[in-house]
C-alpha cells in the first residue's frame, strides 16, 4: 500500500475529523480491506462535491468488498460500525419510531446540530445520548453539558441518516410549534365532550396553513418509509396521538397538541373531499398520493366522532400488492390448487371470510385482477371502494340516496356483467340478490364475517337463505388470517418437542419437524423478530359430499369434519405448515387463529 501522510485513526483524540488515509489504513490493519483496494482509494482524486460528502458515505459508494468473514459489501452501516469499534464508542442504529422528536429537538438548536453534525437521539433523567459522525471531535461537549446539566454519552451513527433525520425532526418540530402558536380563526363545532370554555383562548390554525401542510406531508411520507398499513390520528384529553400500524402492530409516532391535531384532521378531510364542517357523523373518503419512489398510492379515509373529537384512520393500499402472485400472499401448495379450482367456475358464489384487517381485500382484488381480462366485464359494489382499479367498474354504496348493496347488485345485473364483487353480505336482501346473480350465470365474489370457512354456511342460513339455494350457488369458501413473517436477517433455527407441536396441530396428526425457526430481533426488524406478513388460509370447495350436510338444520361439526376428510386444512394447520417451513412461529399462529375442533 502506498504511504500517505496523516495520523492513524487512533490518533484522532486530538480533536480532528477522521481522515481518509488514516481510516483506510485502519481498515487494512483490521483485515477488512485489501492492500490493492486501499492503494486504489488513496490514489483517487476527490472533487469538490466528493469532499462535501461525509467520508463514510463516499467510501460506501466505492462498492468495496469486506475482506472479513462472509465477504460482504463494505456499505455505510458496516463502515459506521467499524468506526464505532475503533473509537471505543457504541454503534447506534437510529430508529425514527423510537425517537421522541419533541424531546430530542429541545436538547439543542438546529444550527448547533448542523455545525457539529450531531443529533440527540435519547433523553434520560441523568444523561443524553448524542449521535455523531466524528467521534474524535469533542469541542462541543463541555458547553452542551453545562447548558443541559446532564451527562453526555457519545454514540456513532450513520452520517447520512443523521443528516436526513436532523432536517426532518427539526422541520416537524418547527411546523408544530408555529402551528400551535398560530392566531387563526376561532374553532367551531368541537365535539370534545369534556371541552372546557376558555374565553378568547380557543384558537385553531387554518387547515391550509403552511405549517399544517408541512406536517401532513411529513406524516404521509413517514408512513410510506416505515411500511405502515394504517395511520391512526386519535384525539385525547390534552394531546392527540399519531400511531402507525406496521406488520399488524400499532406504534405511537408522535403526540400532537390538540389544536394542531384538529387542523391536521381538517387538512386531510379537505384533501379527501370530505365535509370539513361535519364532525358529528362518521365519514368516508379517499386520497391518492405518491410514495417517495414516485409510485401512486391510495389511501382510504375514515372518521369517527369520539369523546374528545374526531378520530381519523387512513388505510394505505400499496398498488404493488395487487401485482403480487398468490404464492407471495401465502397461498401455496394444495390450498392454491383448491382456490384455483374454485375461481375457475363460470358461475356461483365465492365467499371469503375473516375479521377486519385479515387481508380479504387483498385476496379479492388480486383474484379479480387476474380474472379481469378484456373478454369479461367485472363490476363491483363496495362500501366504500377500497382501491380504485381501472380494470373494474366500481360502484360505491351511498345510504343517503338509498343505494345499498341489494339495490346496487340489482343495478349491476342490468349492466351485462360476467363477474360481480359484493363488498359484504350483511342482510337477507343482499344475500338474495347474490344468489339470484349466481343462478343467472354470474360468478359472484363476496365477504362474510365468520371465524372459519364452514361457519359461512350457517351464517347464510341464519340470514334466511334457503339451504337448497346455498347448495345450488355456493362453489367455495375461504377463511383467512395474516401472520407476521420472521425477519430473514436474524431468524435462527431451534428444536421443537412433540408436546409443543401438538398444541398447534391437535387434534390432527402431523409429523414433528426436525427444526423450526424462532424470532431473535435485529436492527432490520426493529428488534421485533418479524418483517412483513403473509396469509394463512382455510380453503373449502363445496363438493357434492359437503352439499349433503347443508340443510335447514345444518350440523356444523359434521360439515367441518367432512371438509377435513376431503383435505381442507384448518387455519391452524395451515399455520403449522408455515411454522414447519420456517416462515412464522407457533405463538404467532395461535395469536391470530381460532381454536380448532375436529
């Protein structure tokens, strides 16, 4: 390796920034970088733009190969970890969801963070964690300790993340602060049941205020970055909570002052073309925006009047989900073959069951999109329209003009449809229209709220549908749930006893796998051990043998037993197969599935 002037990385205690030459030499000494790559790096000329970049970011762009075990790429995270080891400071992976933005932005000014390339990441009773990109520069520590009256603990973090999150955090805090101080119009129509009268002091920022616009933009972009499926804005007595649902679990993101939260809700209602003045009734709306990568994303909006004001939930629909094959949704093997045989009928009723948030919409839309060729007319009636899809003719239920599911289906039948999707069968009128549509040669997809697939038959009987019509129309029922998938970066194998395996498979007999996977937790999955979700399915084609058990006094246990004999996997058994293949855990399957009976 060619020589170059400069101190070694360990000599950085002098308070100087880390230099290229010393850092590269340290990598070579540690066996992480080859002499050849080091020579090539030190011979490169860095232009003005390169010099402005953080050193670690510039090195990461060189596509260097780590000479240590595994021969992985020396990316920016690996380089940051190495710098932390060399400096004797802890490495810190910044997880925005675990940062109290309001608290950390009070530690120091934005100008101070920019000047020293540091960011407060955690405030404790006696100390403050400060993430930096230059571990050897400590000129700012004494002054900051004096101001804070707390001990400072240094950590090393990704310089690109520090720069990006510093801007985001302080911009958000600034917007909320200004919005909270905005002397705008007097607030009217508050629905807080505990609202105290503060004469001359009840102010609310305008929904179109620049700061409110910034907060809403940040909220949506942040949700996309974090892979959130839902955004909850929940009013409370003093502050409003913003929560994200990620992989089926809710995380608190921020606590907004109530007047700011009301303005944010109003802003989103305006964007969703909802009635801003109406705060007493639930409303539905929709919004289309773009993700950071430029892809169009649909959001379904729903408001609900609560004790402290309007609660707003935004459900995020990723268009990529609709393009995913059945296998990636979790439909594999025998279940997939049964599902394909069900949707292969040219007429009849196909029912998908499961609770809210179990993935019914995704399965329905993925199936319809596959079936929606140029040769067929696909019509839907939904409440509300979940995702706008150009291949479908979609109609929304509007109760204010007496357009319900039953009347909607009646109208659709005059539109020469081939495939009809009814959002949900809630009453006898809708069920009868679905039956009539199926009897007249249409393939009808719909949903029901039941625990498992066989229970859908008894639910139709309870609504008042005659058993002979169920026999004549229903071609298959699918029950589904969503389980969290183990993080591929950290999951490890573990053994399983016969007793543990029986918990999930009983009363069925299934060979005990040699090993299963367990969650560990890493930085990639935020220490949860899970990343993403997949469906588990209970697929029940209506065979002639099963139809024999459908009558006015239908015996559900016998119907279920016959379905098992014909090869139907229960939800837990379907989950057990995913446990055996290392996709999820036993506890996760037990968490989302009902107890099974034979």
